[in-house]
């Protein structure tokens, strides 16, 4: 098992920059999520760690060793492909044995190892079956088995649940996470599904347009987004952005929205011009005493909670409130926000302003 | 209104079956005629009206494989009794066998040249197709077009330059010369067909092999080749059919040691009258290898020509 350090990693495809100067550290035994919309460079980053693409520049340290220009076969990393990529001309057992044979392992030893892995994954019964007729879940298990059988330094997974149907995905995600906890193997996992990333990851890297937007624990990324992109990408519904013109000085802990004053975490930096007031839907409350008012446009019933869309002087906003609260479309309501959860952004750059809330995760610019 | 796929009625099946059989009869007619003629006696083969029911004879096959000479009835009577059925047939025509014909040798030439050039075309074609499919190659599209463009003129248009070139290089009438020539003609077809097949094989299979600790070449022959077997088989059939049946270059460039069967078979006509049964016998034997080869690979061929249209 290994620690993986990525430093200034860059990949160009001709003129196109797929990954731009990324740096982050994946600690030993971590379940690490690479999250971002399609085309953001997350898969390219994963493939560079695995050795399927060679970086244009930058370093990859695997267990302290610089491996960025080494071929995949010399890195001792396992890869689970989105389409599983089981060798179609081999049976399940042969698929599992194949990585062991390449290491020169004897037949008896390899068979014992395959049996052991098959037991962990619950696929002992299908070892003699061709891979063609397997169900999605079994294919997934065989693909995982092929990855773990070799006991590699780290696992790379490229949207391994993407090819499964929604119902089964949930189940497989749990199985995957349990397997990881049991083996304690460093795992790098690519996904575009923010829920999956939050649910399974120890740490998340959020990428956009080849740039690492933020890197941290799911809680940090959710509560203390470093950029508007992250705030928008993570969470469903995503963070509300209320734009306002104003200025922020160090030490300030209130801002004014349309004449109403709202508390915010104590600010560390200074900014002025077009700013954005970011608040998560669950931190929006309705209080008729509040001077800041909006009109209810729509409600969406979700069982225990409901999502209410409110038109405010600073733009539309979604609130997640208990279903027991009765709201009617067209009604005017007063709004309150939980002050300690607010993140302010600079609108032009999309960066979060530093405050007591996020000073540990947001860099000084 | 809803539609569903229903099984054809017995009547539709009967109609379709009849159509197929009729069509097969029409297309198979020449083959059947050749097969029949091979087993006729020379008088039967040219009788008018043509004989459909006849007394089968092996005379054509005997004549194909032997050279014979006419002897006087007295000499014939003085000979010991015929040692085998072949001598008996020949003596009935007042002739004796003086040795084997060149057909066996020419047939072997065809086998060597046909299969040799097919192997070489497929070998080179697979490697080239793999490179074109997987690697970034400068001017890839232009190169592919250039390779295809070698097929845009009839090969025979360059017959005279090739004839002169082969004479200078000493490749005329050699197995190597013919193998190289047929390979040159087939290679563009092989590269294009195989590239299509290899393009269809997901890269992930090789990448999985690379990750599993195999080198690029190992990944190629352990993972890509088995996947490409279908495409290789159908391409091989096309290459073999061309090399096997090629006539014009064979006439022009071979006369002795490397002469293939196609230019040889018609020369039988010149020896001692129009021996149609011998020609037909030669044609029948000549057809067999391609037929056997195609039947052996037919499962792949059927899948091969529909490859890409239907996803597995």
C-alpha cells in the first residue's frame, strides 16, 4: 500500500490542456475521490497515475518513488475500468489468474490466490463461466477481483459503478467501500456523481477544466467551498448564490442584502465590487419577522423535507425546510440565514473570501 | 396499432425455401457442371445434347495426373497386363503412361504461393493495422489513403514494369517473387479491413493487460489477437481467394518452377486434343483448398462481414 503525491501534474493533448498543473496528496489507505463534470481532466489524471498516459510535465510519487514516466506494467497499480474490460476470450477464473501469471507466479499458488479472492467477493461459483454471460454485478465483482488479486500498491477506479443500473449501484457502492475498509488499500476513484463522492470518499478532489478547484474531506468541501464552482457542483440542490454589490473589510461580520443586514463568519480579507452571498438550502429559514422578503415560486415535496423556490431581490433561492411547514406558492415570506455557514465569494474570480469559517481550507490570495 | 415480430407462416417459409434453393441451383450450376465433366469420358463431355446421366469415369483425373504416349496395337498387346486401374483406362485409348504430369507440382506451387502470400499479408497487415488503430502517427489519414490508392488501378496496368523489374532482380518465375507480388496487392485490403476490426476492439482490454504487468507486445498478441481472430479469418479468406485465383500475373511472370495452377490448367487443352474432363478435373481439385479453407473459417467469416453492424 502506498502514499501517492501528485506535483504540478500537467497533460496536453496537442494544443488542448487536459490537466493543468495539479498538485495533491493521497495518503496511504485513503479512499480518494476525483470528482468533476465530464471533460474536467479527472480520468486523464487517473490514467496518468496508473501509467496509461504519460504526463507532459510534473511528478508522480508512488511510495516516495518518482514514477511519472514509467510504463504501467512497472508501477504495480491495479485499474478497474468503467466498462470492466474483462478479457472476453477467457473464463472468470482465467481473468483473475491472468495478472498473477504475468508476475511469474506458479499455477498452484495462483489458483489458491484466485480462490481466496473469489471467496472475498462471493464469486466462487462462477469461476468456470465465460465472462460474456455474467450479470453487471458479477462483472463488476470479477473486475474488482482482478484488481485485488495481485495486492497492488494502489487501486485506480474509473467510474466503476457507472455501468450499473441505479438500484444496484447503491448496493455495489457499499460493497466497494466495505472491501476498501477491509483491505485498507489506497484507492483513487473517479466519478462525476457528487453524491457518490460524498458517500464513499475519505477525501475529494474537485476538478474543473483541468484545474483542481478544491481538495479536502467531504465535510470541508461541502461546508467550506473554495470556489463558486465547487459550491455549485456539490450538494443537491446546490448552494444558493445571492449577488450583491458591496465591500468587505477584515474583521467585518455582517453584510447588507437589499437593505437587510445578515451575519457572516468574521472576514479575514478585503474585497469590493460584485460579491456573492453563498448559502446552502438547508441553512435558509422562513421567519415573517425578517425584513428581507421573497415570493414563493414553487415547492417540491421530498418526503421529510421540501425544496421551496423563492424569488428574492438578489436572485432565485432554494430552501430545504421540513415538510411540516406549510407554504403556499405566491406567498411572501421573510428569510433568515444561519450566519456561521455563509461563504462570501468574489463574483469575477469565483473565489471564496477568507473568513473564520474557511481559513484552514481557502488559501490566501 | 401495435406491431410485433411474428414467426413466418409455413407458407412463407416454403416460399422462401424455394427461392433460396432456386437461386442456389442457378449459382451452383457451373460448379456442378465442372464436377460432372470431370467424371465423364472425353466423348461424353462433348456429346450433343449434353449428357446429364452418364457412366462415370476417372479418365479425366488419370489424364490430369499423367503424361501418356500412343503406342501401336501390336506393342500394346505385347505389354504385361495393366498394374492398376489408371493404366487400364489409358490402354483402352491405345496409350501407355510414361510418367506423372506437372499438375501436382503446379498445384503445390499454388499452395506455397497462395498461403505464403496470405500469411505475409495478414502478418504485415495486422501489425500495420494495429499501429494505425492505436498509435498517433503523423499524416495517418494520408498514409492510409496512400495505402488504399495502390488498389485504385488494376494491378495488371503495371504488368510491364513489374515484368522488367522482376527480370532484372531475378524474381521472375520464383516462389518468392510471386509471394511478394500477391502480398503487395493484398496488403492494402488487409490493412484497411483489419484496421476496422481492431478499431472495434476496446482499448481497455489492452490497457487492462498493461496494468496487469504485460508489455505492449504481450498485450497485443495475448489480448488483441484473440479478439481480432474473426477479422483476421475473414481477411485471410479474401487474400487467399485473390492469390489463389490470380491468373494474369501468373501467366506473365511464371512459366516453369513457380508456375501456379491457374495458368497450367488451360495448357492441358493443348496436349492431345480438347481433353475437357482433365481440365474439369484440374479445376475441381483446384477449387478444393479454398473451399475447405472457407468452410473451416466460415463461422468467423459470417461474423466477420457483419462485424460492427451488430454489437455483441
